[in-house]
């Protein structure tokens, strides 16, 4: 298959309308999209990504009015999140409308919905004329793609079209919030932090993944976000063992490195670290790095999401 790479949201949308798949930019990471109402197209997403069938997809919308096509009932919690954070890097979980295929939701009775803030993404979805089901546009298990080049590296020849876009602004996946209970419950941490949610809710719950139990957000149980290299978390570069430096090809990512990658004069932020992490992992793989030492961060704000991705990449949970 020849993959069409286009700058035009309109051209990319014609592929979706014809039952094909498109890799497209969003502010979190790049997505691999299909028409949510086209079962055959949705099936292809799982096949191409090698994604386990029990890992449901997030449905992307360009306008809040499209939510009614996807759900049974709006909840006060979801309404508040929509008012305060849509469009943005946050996904809401609601009871699904029965017309939605079980393939999209992996047999769950709930559906995940997000409205991206990236203007080009919304334009693309609008031209599609339908909500777009889309997981991240990578082969399952590898680091999520944060540039069109990453999508091209993983999916060229497998996907019908890639919509060109800028590098993803956030660089890590959305915050997933279950809105079906009494309080909002974070199933996956992301750029929208607990603190951000606590500004508008009296209580915010955090889903703990049971050791041998079933995760409520099925994707959280898989090893994820991993490069080929082994990931080791350290407080500072001084923890890197000397033997390792002399005997293996090693990489290190931390605040000072990220500051230099971002060509910034200011002290680097966790936001910057998150933005560059997956690209760094991919670059290390390209040049055959064997071990990547990653500086740990505190759990404040986006730190929780960043540590979640780092620990998963290290295979720690
Ligand atoms: P990705 O598309 O790779 O960012 O993964 C989407 C994430 O959303 C995964 O962790 C899924 O398990 C989660 N997700 C999607 N739909 C649901 C749902 N109905 N209930 C809970 N989690 C969901
Ligand atoms: Mg993913």
C-alpha cells in the first residue's frame, strides 16, 4: 500500500469517508483514525497496530454536539469537565449509546470521548463528518508518536494516509476520567492534573490498578511506551553506575538535557520533559542505545503522568 502524506485536512478526511485509516496530529500524541460507525475500518486499526482487542479506543469529536451520537446520558460530572476543559487533553468516559460497535469499546458498556484543542485536528474531524475513533498511531507497545515522522516510521505502507502536522504540544496521552460515578475518577493520568480537576470538583478519585485484578481502563494493564532499550529510573545522573558507562551504550534524559533539546535558556519544566520524552526514546533506538537512564520527577501536576509513563516504560507497573 502506498501511504499518502498530505497537508490538507480535506484530502485526509476523504480517506476516512471511504472507510480508510488516517494518521493525524493532535496536541497529545498522533492518532490513527477511522470512522467510528464503520466496523470494518475500526477492525483495521486493531490489526495494523497489533492492538489487543480488549483495549478500547478513544472517540474524537470536533464539536460538543456530536457527543449525543455516542452516549446514552450526559452526567453532571461530564458536563462540568466539558465546560471547563474541552477542547483539550482530557477524555471523558460515559455510558455508551447502543449503536456503537463493541469493537470500539472492547465490549465495555462505556465509551471514551475527547475533543482535541489542535485546530487542524478539529478541522480534519469536521471534514470527516463523523466522530473518529483513534488510538495512538504507533505499533502497540512502542513509544507513542509525537511527530508525523514517528507515524511514518511505524506505519508507512500500512496506513492509507498521514495528515502532516506539527510536533505534538503535550507529548503524552490525555487524562482519562470516568464520569459515570458519584465523583470523577482518573483512570489514566495526563496533562490535566488532579489539581486542575480539584479546582472544580470537591473530590477527585484516582483509580488504583489492582495487582492481579482487572484494570478499569484496560489499556493501563499493558507494558507500554517502551523503546527497545532498557529503561532505568534514577534521581540524578550521579546514580548511573560507572561500569555501565564503560561497557554499554547508554542514554540519559533529565531536566538539563531537555532544556538543551528545547534550546531553552530557562530551567526546564516537567511539561518540556513530557513533550520530548517519546521522541528521545525513539532516537535512542535508532542509534542502538542499550540502556536509557531517566531522571525521576516529583508527582505534582503533570509529574504524576510523566512518572506513570516512565515507570511503565521501565516495566515497573
Ligand atoms: P490510547 O488510544 O492508546 O491513548 O489508549 C486509550 C486509553 O483509553 C486506553 O488506556 C484505554 O483503556 C482507555 N479507554 C478507552 N475507552 C475506555 C472505556 N470505555 N473505559 C475505560 N477506559 C477506556
Ligand atoms: Mg497508545
